[in-house]
């Protein structure tokens, strides 16, 4: 199933995009970045939870019974059976967090490049290349035809 907006004769990135298309693509990139950050935060919480449980179970008798949720079903196991599985899960979560961090950095670079390419400024954001005030500008106003896009 194709995603909406893809594969329907859309213009290549950066060439011939209307202001609405630029804003739409920028907002989609921002949403993707937020989604990655949200997932990374969720996994960080899960990692902390795993660490807490592992620390607690290490102090307990290995033959003591404990309960673990597996696929929505609560199962009875012993600590010595559960502890290795938790440690393995913790390692996998750590690897996932690292991969998400790399994806987040790549998405941030893509977003920054897109902003610079299309001269996008956010509402309330100061222009890094602040133009001189009108009284300091030469007669005839500022030169150059680079029109930016303002995104709220």
C-alpha cells in the first residue's frame, strides 16, 4: 500500500515545489523527527524499567518464583529463568536506542538541509542573517530575489 503523497507525479525534492508543498514536506520531516524522538524516549523508559527489575532480581534467591508478561499472558517462572531473558532484552533495547539516535541525527541533518535549501524560518525565530534595519538599507530596498517560507 503506497503512502499518501508519494508516487503521484510529485516533483523531485527542491525542484519546482510550490510554497504549500515545501511547507507540507517540512512539516512531514518535523513529524518524522518527533516520532523518532518519541520512540527513543519510550525505549529509554523501558530500558530504565528493565534495569530496575534486573537490579532487584539479582538480590533475590534464584529459585524464587516470579511472574513475567509474555505476549500479554502472565507466566510463572523462576528468577534464574527470567534474569537472562531480561538482560538479553535490555541489550536489544540499548541497540535499538542507538539505532534510533543515529536515525534522529540523520533526520535532523535532512531537516536542516531542507530548511536551508528552501530558506524556511519558523514563526518567532530570529533570522540568523538578520537584514539591516530599513533605515540602514540602501535606497531601493534589499536586493536579491530569495523569497523565504515562513512556517508556524
